[in-house]
C-alpha cells in the first residue's frame, strides 16, 4: 500500500482530502463514489464511477441514495456537488446508448 493511502486511512475525517465508498453486488465491486475538494463542515464534490451492471439494472440511484447521507454525516456537509452533473443530457444519452 502506498504511503498516501496509509496516511489517508489514518487521518480523521476532518483532515482527509478525499473519501471513497466501494459499491458491491454479491460481494463483488461494481462501482464507487468518492468525494474530494472537501471543506469540512461546508461542502464537497462527489464523483460516481460504475460499470454496465449498475447501469443495465438501474441500480445507481439506490447506491447514490445510500451513499450521500454518509458523506453529509461524516463531513458535516451543507452542500454536496456532483461532477459531472448527474442529469447532464449528453452523459445520460451516452450511458443509455450503452445498455
């Protein structure tokens, strides 16, 4: 494990520069969501990366609904921005064309 990863794992939430949640289906990783640009007690920026299983089965809304409350609670966030914008028409069209 790299020094940066070890340092990040040992930091308090207030000191972390980023945080990641791994999504699993049947104990296999299928995607993740992470936050960065964290300003503790203020805001952070969320990114989501997921594979075709999540898109095909339309599981991503449920994963996001389970993930966001943890980000808000652990980092005492008032705002959470999604990058890229979740309802971006071009991004939505791209993913739908792949199912």
